[in-house]
C-alpha cells in the first residue's frame, strides 16, 4: 500500500535519552508518527553460545551478566531451573531470603525505569529524587550480598549470605525510608499537571493490542492483563501475592503501576522478614542431568530459561526468553504509531522500559 | 605560559562534558555511570556534565565488550568529538572482554584496538565513586596546558 510519508526519522543508536544503543526509525507526516520500526543488534554478545558446554558454576555468572539491571532474577531463574533438573530442595529460610533479594532488585529496577521516564520528559528534579531513592535500595542489597550489581546471591540449594539481626533492623529502617520517599514522589508524579500533559493519553496500548503483541510485565498489567509469573511461584503463593492491574494503558498508567508495584514489593519484603523461619540457608546437593523450562517474573515481565544439562551439571543447551522482546514489539507496533509528537517517541519508548542488553544478550 | 592558556586551564578544570557509549555491555556499568548523577554522588559539583552528546563532549566513557556493529561506528563517533578529548574504559569488558571473552563469542575487543584509551577503570561493575575519581584524575592530565603540550 502506498502511503504519503514526509520524513523517515531515525533515532539512535547513540541518543541522549537512551541508556542503551537501539535505533527506532519513525515514518512521520508532520509531527504525527505513522509507523515505527526498531533496529537492534548493537549489543549481541552471544551469551547463549558461550554458555553451551560449560559447567553450571560458570553459566551461573554468565546468566547474571545477561542484564545488569535485573541480574537477581536471571540468577534466580537459572538456579531454580538447575534445582528442578537435579531435584535439589531449598531450605525455607533461603527461599524467603531469595524473595527479599528479588523484590529489592525489583524496587531498584522500577525506580530506575521511572527515573529514565522522568529524565526523558525533562522533569529532572523528580528524576534526581528517584535516582537518589534508588541508592537506598542499592544499599540494602549491598549490605546483604556485599556488592551492588552482579551479586551471585543464589546458588543451587540456597543462598550465599544470611541476613544478620543488625542488617535486618537496618533493612527495616531503609524500607520505611523508601516507602516515605516513593509515596511522596509517586504523588508528585500523579498530581503534576505538566507531567499529566506529557503522560496521560500518550502511547496508549489497548488490552487487545497487548494480547496480540504478547506484552508481559508492567506493560501488560498497565493495559488490564492480570498476568504475573509470581502467581505460580511456591514462595510467592505462601505470601498470598496478587498482581496489581491498571486499565488505562498509557505512559502515566505504566509509570504509576511501577510506583504501586514498589509498595507491593516493600510489603512482600516486610512479610518475608516477619515470617522468616530460623534454620540453615544452604541445603546442599549435586547438579545433575535433565531438561526443564524455568520461569520467573523479572521487573520487566516474564523471563524463561530452557535448560538441558548432563550428569556432571554441564549445560548442553540453553535458551533464554527475556521480557523485553515482546514489550519492544508492543511498543514499536502498537504504542508508537499514532503518537502526535516526535518528542513523545522517546518518552513512549522509555515508558515500556526496554532493556536492550537483556533483549540481545 | 600565556594568559589565554591560564584562562583555558581554569575554565576546563570546572567544565568537563561527558558522553558515554555502550558498545555491548550488560547494563551494569551503564547504570553505575547513571548512578553518578544521583545527588548522593553529585557528579555536577565537580563541574562534570553528562550530556551524552558526542559533539559537545570532552570525555568519552566507553562501556561494553565491543560487538561487531561498533567496529566502524566507534571510531566514527570518536572522530566527532572535538579536541581536546579523552576516552575512559569503564569496567572489565572494554579492557579484557570480561566473561564474554570466551570461545564462540561475537565480541571483538579490546576497545583500545579501535580508539585511544586514556584510562581504564576495572570492575564488574566499578563503583560510581571509582568512575567519578577516574574522570577527575584524567581530566587535568589531558586538558591542562593542552595547547602548550601539543606544540
């Protein structure tokens, strides 16, 4: 079909608003975006190729380095896969500590996503508040695991470090501080009139479109799809987890959903600390042969690992499906067409929180 | 030492514009650079501004393990930065390829093969304070008396 297009505008791969290299090509008429296409391939390192044939001890560290923002969930999903393959059970205390670490990681990832969005719409004040709040969440993780980013906290049969009583008290104090700050900044975002003009009704993803693109995570939940892999996770089921859903499907809904999920994560951590049973943190076991698909809810949506290993715990075959793949598809094919201003292209793209490093590996 | 040079030294000591380019990292180092912007580290109190625009940058922070598409793009990007300029490799990846430098990989490191690297900050990832101190250490050695040293 012939279409009248004024200009085809490429954005990226090096762009002031984007943290990672990706190129979005927009066909525009006037300021209106007719269609968009994303061009990837700037970050492809071939991690799955490197993983094949290596022992799980090495693959564990490679899995973490698929994504530096959500490294905990990559670690967790891979380790849970290896445990399922080898029949290793986890002590209760370790299972709860895994949830604590995973939710702290989700808090920092959501704060970072909201920072990026605020930075993109040039609300630098709110962005800096959120980035500073994120440092508190990083502190909590550093205190438990010893490092800030690639922690390798979970290992088959448990976790590496216990939560000491002094750390627990400090963690609770930090959670109270995080809750106060996020409450304040979430309200600033929700009630800001200029933020509303840049966010409300921009980049709408209808529920039907989200289903067609198979969007996952906060992007899908902001469009009214109540899907969350945490619903099927045994530890989260003990904590009576229910996902938060919004129905507007615009930028504002996606960002506010992340704020709401931060409160939910804070609640889950508090519940874990309250219920935390005494006992060992490492059960032990031997990684063996088998084949499985392991799933988990990353901050951006469903993450799944297909793992096949031999009797020595070497990885024969592995395939990773990360949440950003369907979300980028939903963003370029359903959110971006119809955007009325080019300035909104970057903000819509960032609101879906695409992680290019996860995506290309 | 001319008066003009003194003025340039003074201006350049408090105005360092930084761009960063991700040539195939895991995002870890990327986000630690972003964390430098946070009021806790407050990179701007030292006169360092992260604009992420190569054409007005003084220092380029290179993050990542050098994937094939960047082999021709990174030197082109480096050429766009006006002199005086310096590149700092952040993290293990640009230095050695870190965990990605194994059999079957796609990466074509190290970054120093493609552009001149003035300093390297190892770590997986380095802390924001380390990145900050590297920028502060490199800037005076490259920019002070640049015109005198060049001639």
